[in-house]
């Protein structure tokens, strides 16, 4: 992982696991887009905050940019305060497949893992 940010306070960053990088690369190839995922935190969900994933393009000025296997993960500075130190994985199980965020900042979360509280 390479973290490309100017702010040393954001050094904890967010890690993009190889499983997530491979899935993002596959989605990007099908859509003929750059292999970039934007992760943000929004208010909502059953626990107070929820993760929002979308295919991205270029980083904004305040984004943390981390890279795994040629795939970039973008996280804005405001969201990073709530997920610093987190890992984004792609998991497949009998219940389906999804991106999963393991967030050390979360005090609790919902059963599906899509929302959390701090």
C-alpha cells in the first residue's frame, strides 16, 4: 500500500486489501473506467453513520489516496476522521458478496456491517 497524502495527521490511513483491489479492477475494466474507488462516510443507517462506495476518478485536494496492486482508494479528510486505520476488503459468502470495512473507530455496528456508530 502506498499512501499519498500531505497531512501527517492522516498517516493511519485506510488500507485497501488485495481482495478489494482485485474486485475494483474487475469492475473498472468492465466499465472501461480507471480503477479508483471512493469511500465516504455519511449520516444515516441504523447505527448513525453509513459507508458509501462509488467508482471514482481523480482525487480531490483533501483526499487521502492509498494504492494497492495499481488500484486507488480515495477517502476525503472528513470521512477519514471516522475510519482512520480501517481496512476495506471484498468478501464472498453464502449470503452474497460485498465490500466490508473493518473500522477500529467504530464503537458498534449493525448486523449487515453497512453502518456504524462512534
